[in-house]
C-alpha cells in the first residue's frame, strides 16, 4: 500500500506532461506556415519605416553592421 501512495502523486503529474506536449503541437504548425514568415517580415518593415523616419541614422548603422559601424560613426561625431 505504501508503494501505491507514491504512485498516486506522480499520477496527476503524468497527465500534466500530456497536455504540455499538446501545447507545443499547435506552435509547430505556426513556423511550418511560410506565409506567416514573409507576412511578419513585411509588417516589420512597415513598422520600421516610420521608426526609420524618426531616427534613420540609428537604423542605418544598426541594419548595416552591429557595433563596428556605430563605432566608426561615433568617432567622426
């Protein structure tokens, strides 16, 4: 009977991982859809356009390089 007690607590734990595995299943089809990837990229560019207008310098060296461009641009500044 003592063995039954320890098996009881893990009982509810077993069904917990089952739904957890189901959760990652829905996100799998998300990355599988290549239509969402380009769609998001386009939206990102659209949202970046207005931001670039506000600070095009920041986006220029940010998109061109990582920190080298920033350092080179900061030196002359």
